[in-house]
C-alpha cells in the first residue's frame, strides 16, 4: 500500500492535483505516473495533456482545460480568467462528487505554477478530499535545461518573480538586491520586465538568459543583458511575432553569464538537438529507435512505408501452428515483430496462449523481436550475441545433433518477401525448415499531405532508411526527400538503392543495426556542430540551410 495515497472512504471520489513538469515527459515523478495509472478522469492543462495521458488506462476520460494565460491572449479582461478557473474547478469537483478518482494535471508544479491553489481552495470548501503530487516547476527545471544553475557554493539568494502579477514593490525589492532573479514572462513582455529591474536599480549590463519552450526539443535560449535583451530578440527575428505570447523563463544575474552557459548548456548541445528525423517505420517497430533518437535531442516522426496483411492462403500457417502444438518442431524462429504478432493472433484465434510453446526452443533475430516475445509471455532461448540479423542468428544457432535433438524440424514464420539467408543457413546446419508465409507486406497508404510536403520541401532534417524497400516505398508514397535532408542508410545495399533514386547518402551505418545507424547519425550531427563552432558560425539544423549550400559528406 502506498503510504502517500489519500485517506478517503471507499467509493468516494477524490482529486489529485498533479504537477506534470515544464514539458519533458521524462520529468514526471514516479508518484505522478502511479496516480495517473489509477485515474478515472484526467483533466489537464492543454500544454501537458500529451505528457500525461500516455500513463492513464485505456478508456479513461481525458479533458484539456484552457488556462488563464490562454484566456488573457484573447481578452484583456480578468473576468475571463475568473470564469475559466471557476469552470475548471466545477468540472473537477463534479467528477469527484460522482465517486471518480480525478487527476488534475497542471504544467510545472501545482504550488508554484498556474492557479491550482484556487482550485484546491474550492475543493476544500466543498469538503472534497484531495492530495498534491509536486512536480518540477518551470522556474527550476527550465534554467537547469538551459545550463543556468540558480545557486552556487556561496549560497546565492534566488527570487522568483511572475511578471504578470508583480507590483512596484516586488520589482523594487528584486531590483535593489543582488539575488538571482527567475522571471516568468512571455517573449513580448520580457524586455519590459528587464526594464522594470533596471528602473529599480539593477545595472543594465547584468547578464540575462531567456528560454522559450524549456525542457522540450523546441527549447531555445538567448543570452543578453538587461539593457540589450530587446535588441537581441529583434536581431534574432523572434520579435515582433505572432508567437510573442509564448511563456519564457528569464534568469537575471551573474549565474547566467554567457561564458558559463557555453560550458553548462548540456541539453541544447546534444548532437541532434531539435532535428526532425523521419523514421519510415510504424510506431511499434520504431519504438526503441525513436527513444534512442530522442536521447540525442531529436524529434522523431514515424511514417509507415509498409502495411502488414494476412497471407493470401492461410492454410499453410494453420497447419504449422497445429504442428507446433502437436510436437512437430524442435525450434521456432522469429525474424520480426510482425512474425510474433502473426503467430500470436493465430494462437488467440485457436484459444491458445504462451503455454503452447512448452518444450519448444524459441529463437529471436534481435532484441526488439525478443521484447515482443516477452510481452507475449515467452522468453526466447536464443538471441544473437553479435549482429542483430539473420546472419548473426545463424552464427549462434547450434547444428542439428540427432543425439540431443529428438526432432530435426524448424518452424520459420516470416514475411512473403523475406530473403533466403536464414533458410539456407539452417539447412546447411542440418535442420529441416518449414518456411511459412505468416504475413504479407504491401506498400502503405500515403502519409498526410502535411507530411508529404515536409518530406519534399525540406521540413525534415534527416531520414533513416533501414532497408532498400523503405527507400522505394517512401519515395513511392510520399516523394523524394529534399536535397537539404541528411540521408542515413543502414548498409551498402540500402545506400545503393537510395543513390539509384537520386538521393545523396550522407551517413552509412558501420553495422546493419538500426541502433548503430542512429549512433552514426548522432556522430554526423556532432561533427556538424563542432565544425560550425570552430568556424565561429551559429549551429543550425540541415532544414535551416538554403538549398545548394550543403557540402557533400559521408560518415
């Protein structure tokens, strides 16, 4: 039992006010994930809805509530703020009164960001039980991601200021001190906030950083002084802009000096920071690869290039699955996640489960396929110790031995277009192979028009091609990637296919592994960053460069 769970009578609703952090999904606390998993109703600030709803159970009602900041963008009247807060509080309390477990997710921390305290007071007044799950406050998390520590060994004072509500006394107290000031503002009001501090006594040459979209891959930080921030934002063509109402965190004080930030800006200096990378695979196939790309700072977009359909004649698959149950096979070898899915669906059709694999040795061609088997309840007996491929699997596969192997047959469920490498290798090792078409691969439907335009117009910084078929299918359903897009290929055969389609290959994986391919792209991005830094040029993404300005390169 969780000692931090709220103490409320069974059958009665309650509310959890939950801090979802400033934007990075990885900043959710363990307690927050636990509370989300138990929720019956989710009511979230719109900017963190995508962060939290992945942790709720399927079917849970989720609602995005506007915030006073959004109301203010449409109307200067505070009446809109009050009405919006009242509507949200009534929605929260109404769900709780009906016996529901309500999670009210707010951006940042409930006690420091936003207006959650007013909703808590409303719940308390109505006798509704609630708890608070703290989150990483934007005023703390964003500077950490921007490389701006708020305190040092000497214990610098830190003052938090909300520019929207700060009065003359607040500006005067902060302006007359030497404390590090963390100011919550917007792009279009941060210069005015800097002016307030100067008018209150801060020197115009006091260092200042301004960060927008903090802790996300859209994060951008400008270094200036109180006296120059307006000119810096104008020179960067950030203002004037329709996005002027975006919230920012400004840090004022010596801790935000440019020289120090260059050493500590760990997040924005990731090798693929902000890169939009196209992954021509389904979300299921690309899950671990996309996670790896995010660790390098990239924004992956999965675009399926193939669709999976049942075999035209299912009888062969049906006979093989029955043979699996009746002891026809010594081994079953899975060469893809789709093969696992096809067998699992056939099992479910017959009312079978993972127990039907008892007494049969199971092989998986790689870690991702092995994970899908484990999710099915089957722990594979053989996974390649080296290369994650059919060739790697063959290197570890034991030869048939009539003394130790009572049965000499292998069940190999796979795609209709699979290569013969594994079949030929198993036969050479003395095994009989039932090579069964478990599924067919066909070209996927075209992606949305917006994605097609981004592919052809240079909206993506890179594309990862993991096979020759992904090259052919992507070009077929979406068009050829723009010449500013970095083309990364998993091996020579895939690179040759890309070149045959008129694409310049920039990155070639040293091994036929999707994770080595991602590593190679990260190394390419790091080399670009170093070259720009050494040349005294700003670090840009490939999509930000003009057509025709790119140098040819191969990594």
